[in-house]
C-alpha cells in the first residue's frame, strides 16, 4: 500500500472542481442498503512512525486537550483548537514543531477552526465558538482581523469566496465578509435542532446537518434568502449527525458520521435530480460501524490493536485513487479502512452499496487516549504526511521514513519509545494497558454521545 499525495480530512470541498450540474451517475433505487464487510486480506498493513510531537498544555497551569489540529503545507503552519477556548499556533522548522503563540478571544468552547479561503490561505484562520462569535485571525501578527456576531451558539462554519455560512441553534446564517456587521440571510425553518455541520460545494450548494438527523441541501447560486425555493434535497439518517464530508471527483457524494457511531454514504447530487431513481436514501450504511471495523481487522497484522473499536474519527477521501476510507480508533490507535463502492447490476444505476475492507494503514503506539483529529497532507516519503491531535493533549506528526522516527516523544514512556525504535514500523507494538473501570462517555452541551460499558472513550464534545 502506498500513501497517495494530497491526503486531507474534513475540508475536501476546498479543492473540489466546480460542478454546476449534478453528477450524471445514479444510485440503486433501493434506499438504505446495508454496507457490507470484507474478509481479511493478505495485503500488508502500513505502520507509519511518529516523527514529532508537542503538548498543548506544556509549561502551563491550565490543562487542556485537542479538539482539532490542522497543518498547512503552504507555509508549514499548524493550528489547534483546545478545550480551554484557545487556538494555539505552531511552526514546523528544522523538523520540529515550535509553539508560536495563542489566539485568545473566545469565551466559550471553540467548535470549529480552519485555514480559510481563498485556497486555504496560509495566514488566515477562522474559528467559531459557543460564545456566538466567528473570529478571523492573521497568523502573521497573531491578531484578530475579522469578527461576525450572532445571538446564539455557533457549532460549525464554512467559507466560499466572500461568503461565510455558520450553523447555530436550529439556524444557518450567512454573512458577506466584506460587510460583517449584518447577516445576509438566516435559514430558520429547515432544522429543528443544533446545526453541527455546514459545507459549501463550489457549485454554490450548501449542505447543512443537524442533531435532528436531517441533512439538507440548498442551492444558493442565485439568492440566500429564499429558503423554501432554494431547498433541493435531503437525507434523514434518524439520529444526531456529528460530521459530514464531501467526496468523489466532483464532490458528488457525502459521508456521514453520527452520534451513535454509525456511518452512511449518500449521492446527494443524484437526489437533486427528480428523474433519477437513486439518491433518495443512503446507498450504503453501517449501523454498527465499530463492530464492522473490528470484524474486518480480525486476521490482519492489526488484529490485536482493534479487537474492540471504540469510536469513529471520520473519513478520508483520496482523489488520486478515487477511494474513500473510514478512520476508526480504539483508545489512541487509528485504522484506515477502505470503503469499496459496489457497482449495480441494474442498467443505468451506478452504485448498489459498499464494502468495508481491512485496514491498509495504522497509526499506533503514541497517543494514549482518544484521537479527535486526523489530517493527512502528503506522500510521507519525505518529512511528515499526517497530523493528529487527541485527548491526551498531544499533537503528533507522522512519517513513512524510518529515519525520522522520534525516540523522545513527549507524553509516552521511555520503554514505549524504545519499543517504537525496535519495531522499525513494520509491525504493531504491544500497547496494552490497564483498562479504565466504570465511567461513561462524556456529553457535550445538550449532546448525547454513545456510552460504552466499562470504558470511557470520549471527553466533552466541542459541540
């Protein structure tokens, strides 16, 4: 297995080509088809090395952990949102992460961060918070450069050219970034509960998702104000939606991760076409995605690490191979599991389902608690290709080059560091540790998260 160039999480839409017209492909007419589980493969699993790490709570009396960590290859800047309402900034120079400063101004939980348009500007960062503000920051000065205010908690945001959209408490709000003092429009009738995700497609379609279980698509190419007229498609997954992501060569499909740790795949552009048979439901679903992930990991090199899968991080889409992968974890270990889309035998219908495959890559042995954030951004042949952040307060960089393996990783024991060096990256380490007794998964503000018997997997959610 070769790690492909340009691997990213979460913001794939930033680099999607324009797609003014819906995809011509159609899906199987039968909605909500169950995703399948593949068998163990003889293909080797890749085990990259941790090449650098830093603690977000180092040299501070204010303990915190990581919600989201992002790396920008354009200037090798790193940003991370933490549980103490700070966006921390780092530089990557001389193969080391170095703390640059803290972006402070939010007074409540930071629910989302991003390097912002145009084209993932390396110096402009935005953050949104439960304090009702979206703030823009200039990394060159470390100062606030933009601000947008609402009268409610904000859980997500997205930008497209000069337009900014944000998800709040049952509403989607739009601002013109050139006139930030007044919102362009507010959509208040689509969702009944908190809007946890907002995504822009380059064709000027807005996808919003909510804890009410509804994912809605609006066409805002002409106007933002006409909510009913702009509505073009919807998917109801029946449970709280935590994260969605666009994928496909034109961004014509959507992956969905729910609060119950189920996974769904949907052809949203097909759903906009009234003459298409498919698109009216997910073409593949894994209601028990964690169980499915453990099943496909059994019998592989990573079997001992994933006898029990505790949580889903999200999905990664690799444009070069047109392949989507689920990223699932158990404590601090992560598996990348391909989702092989299955063509339909029905003439004129493209997709009939998908099959989860055994892990092709595993990040393991360094994080000691739940990994909240994963972003891949390179080939891994030279320097780091992936950044992770977790509830153990660590930000880690990963590499495929054994020469870069770190033996002084902050936050792990000397014994584990030596084990990492001895392993050479070819086989998983023994990372067994006493399991936590009792307790249950944390709940964020007015959020319900899946509870695990006998083990705590997640702290408070950022939304």
